[in-house]
C-alpha cells in the first residue's frame, strides 16, 4: 500500500485476488491485483489485474500526479488514478530488476542490475505518463542497499560497505550528485529498514522539503542543506524529550513529540523561517512512556488511567489502552497533512 493520498482522499493498494487449495494463504498467494480506494468511505473505486499477475509475492505501489505506479521485480506498470486506465507496462526481459518507485511530487525508480549477490544500482527519474526515463544516476559499486527518500527534490539513502544506511545523497534536476550527508547512526533516527517489504521509499523518519532535509538527532531535529550537505537549522525538543519529523505542510514541518511524564503526545507545526512552533494536536490525556533501548526506534507509549494537564485538570475516562506505533503515526499524519496541503 502506498503512503500517498490524493487531495480527494484516494489511495492505492496491491493485493492477492484469491486462490484455492489447502496451501492458499496471505503469505503464499501472489499480489496480482491493484485497487484504488476512497479512504473516507472505504469504497473500492476500481481494480485491475496486474500484467505480471501471479509472478510475485511482493509488489511496490506509489502515486504521483494523478498516476499509480506499480513494480513487481520482473516488470512495472502505471495507471490513471481516476478510472484505472493503464498508461504503460514494461515486462520485457532485462538484466535489471525493478525494485520499486518513490512518488509524491515526482516519480523515481530504483533498479538492481547484474549479479544479485553484488548488484549495481541505478536510480531513474521517470515520466509517469509514458514510463520513459528522463535521467539515470548510477550508484557507486560496492553499495549494499539503496532507499528512495524523496522523488522531488531527489534524495537517496545508501548503505556503503554495510547493510546500514551510511549516507544521504541529494541529486539535481539532471540526476547528478549535489551533496552527500554523512550519517552517525549512533545518534540519528532514520527508520529505513524494509525487511520482508517491497517498499523502497521507506525512510519514514526522514522528511525532505524545499532545500532542506530533516531528521531526528537525540533531543532535536536537524535540518540539512541539500545543496551543501551541511547542518543549517535545529529544532529543540522540550527538556528530556524527543521530536521526530513527519512530513511537510507547505513551508512548515509537521513533527511528532512523544509525551514525557504528564505531558501528552503532541503533533506540532514548525516554521523554519520564524522558528515558531504551533501545536496541532494533543493526545487525549497524559501518557506513561517507556523509551526504547535502541536509538533507532520511536518511543513506545501506553495510556495511563488518569490524565492531567493545564487544559483538562479534572479526572477523565481513560482512552482504550493501546500501543502507539511510530509507523502508524507517520502514515496517518502524512496522509492528512498532504490532503490539507493540496486542497
């Protein structure tokens, strides 16, 4: 399922159409169909059989500019978001495997070529209406893995010499390297892992907007300049707290701030120009939070039985206790903010 949502509340998902027999199940059936659904009503607006039906258990889906793009390793295709008309399909035998797409404001494709044990990676900017490559960036040999952070402006994450992301690379409008941001994984939250997933735009803790790239670093968010790769700005969390970027909304950065003590979880808007912070949402009451043992995970929180804050000092009924997943927070708020921005 893509993380992108159109302004009118549509998103796309690949799914298994079904199968018979005792071995049929969600982990054994191939993803052979594509559907677009209305997230407000739950209505399936259209679905289609993928050209590579029955060939892959892992299918990558994304959206950009009224187009749904799909990749399944042995091929790729694109459809109109409204109506489901197929625009193009590429399933011809090739020395390169279609790893997947990144969407949003543009469309990037990640390809893996040659020996699967030591592949050569390529990143292409693709015309979503025709499937034609507009430029190609060849990743240096020896890189173990590549992730697509942003399609426009183009930013990729690479694992050089190891399977852990070591560098972020910004590309210009011709697909040439602009700058490299060296990473310190002991202090930065990237969340790029895509184990058992076909998603390649999976660095959910990194946000790109304008000429800035935002990521969490201990108790603050750092903004890096995409032209130079150097730190440009910093947004501090409250004392003893954390703050994690979610997405851009216009020129503002939307961030999630896990609660500490009696302070509730919060979603805030950060204005890079004025340095002003605006609270958009407070969770229903204080939360008891347990910090993860690794710096690469978000804080895990569980609702308390009572809550107290300057706005609501009295005892209130507790919400249903549940774990707050960082991935769920990011997807929900990115989707909602994207819809507000495009309206």
